[in-house]
């Protein structure tokens, strides 16, 4: 079977990108009896390498989709048409979009599957889009993708429920393929490499680290986290430093870096808050291992891959009780209502002050992380695509 895949999100530095890179690489590795053709824009193709065994169909677009599909821009209709024509040209038996983010029309009767990672944009539009125009363009794209998709995928049962509700479709029509954790995210004993990474990002070694990894965006509730930490600073003398690891300089999503930086100064936390910017995998594994606590205070999540990566590195997790976080983390973390700053501060203080609690959650997190496998997800997605081809042949 010839499987065509949109690989434009390969360049994305958030979850869409990691999902695309990890899932597609494992699909190619685990299903060598199939032919894989990755359709990708020329800029991404020139900047990245792709898995051995896959054919790469390079499309001569004017812009990189991960940039032009940003919160403050829009994609060129001609570029989208070029991508659509490339799919027709390769004549796949089925076609797969790992993220609706980079969707474009697929012509003809090619069975098509599209991954909707969540319905956060529909549930919290004001936190995702800076303008009515960007909100409208997203709505047009998602509705077009839904009308054309023969199969809809998502990454958690919570996300499936939210997507079904947001778009008024039956949950039975949405397939769940959980995200995984890459082998690189693990416990490491090389203290020197951890210290090297800390120094590279200017992170002091002496204080316990509260680590956040993800987008610097409004729906991530980083302002709520700072308000909780301001309470912690007033009510406890225990030392800590907040490290916010996420791209804020070259990120196409709606960001709030300046607002969070300003709030840290208003709350007199600027000496304790550090932004790293984008962190590459090796350094990210080191940061996870260096952390005392991983925190994710989001108002909503479809999965939250950094939480699983943190658990795989043995770091106890403090998490919002909203979205898919309780489903993904389960008993391996401590939860708080993200708008209750006192409760969040209390959870963080409990973890900072109780080594036995941290050890218990670390052990539970290591076990919980083993449930998430990119290989298993790849097999599940390929199996779905095989079913789609059989159904189309009937």
C-alpha cells in the first residue's frame, strides 16, 4: 500500500512537530511492507532529514506552512494548491495528515485521515487567536478537513469527547491513538552533562528547579502559575527557581512572553524566573533530570506530551486538573484547579518540602510513562489506514 503523509509539520517546534516526527518515523520503521511518501514544502525539506525508507516529495512552495499558518498570518492559496496537486501526483492509496494545523484539500477519492489534537481553539478562541480573522480562517480549515476526512484521529479520550462536542459529531467516528515518549527521555546519571546543560541556559545549580516545558501562550495559564508562586514566596522560605522552557522568539502561535515577563516583575519574581527559549532534545532531557518538580498549569490540554516526558525522566508532576491531564498522568501526579492559586501554591509547596512524596510520584511516573509508546501508536495508525484502503475497495 502506498501511504502519503503530509510532513509539513516536521518543522514545528511544539507538540504538532514532535508528534509528526516521532509517529511518522515509527510508521516507516514498523511497517516496511508499505511504501511511504512524505509530501513536504521545499523549505522544510532543505532544513530537515527524514526517515530512511520513505520517499520525499518536495513541493516548491513560496512559504513554509508552519510559518504562514501562524496566528498572525495565513497561507497562500497557491501554495496550498501546489500541495494538493503534489498529493494527486504521487497517487497514494490513502493520505494522512498528522495535524489539521497544516491541512490542505485532497482532490479525488483518496481516503484521507486527519488528526485533530484537541478542541482547545474551539473551547478557548480568545486565548488561541489574536484576531477574528485568524479565528475565521482556522474555522474554515477545520470544517473543510472534517467534511473531507474519511477518518478522524485524536490523542486522548478526553480530546475525543471535546472534539465530538465542539463539532457535533459522534465519538464513535473519532479514533484515539495515544502519543508516546521517545527513548531519549530517560533518567540519566551523568551529572556533568546535566550541569553543562544548566550552564548553557544560565540556570543556577543551587536552587530546586520548578520546570515548565511548552508553549508560552495564554491558554497555558503561566500567569496563574506566577500568581501561585507569588503566594508561595510570601508564605514559605523554601528556595526554588522557575524555569520556563519554550520557544518565544520564533513561534508561530499566539504568545504572551512579554506579558508573563512583565507580570514576573510586578510580582517581584524576576530573580526567580528564567526563560530558556527553545531547547533541543539532549538539553531538554538534562533539564528534566535536573528538575525537582515538573509543573503544567494549563487551562486545557489534549494530551500534554511534556508531562509524559518528565515522568519518563523520573520527575514528579504537578498538574492542572483540566483537560486530558488527569487521564494521561493518573495517580502519578498531584493535581490542582488551575484558577485556584492558593491550591496550586499548596501543591507546589508539598512537593518541594516532601522528598518521600517526590520519590513516590517519581516511581509512579516512571511506570505510567511506559504506557505510552510511539511504536504502538504507529501500528495503530497504520492499521487504521489499512482498514480505510480495504473499505474504499469495497
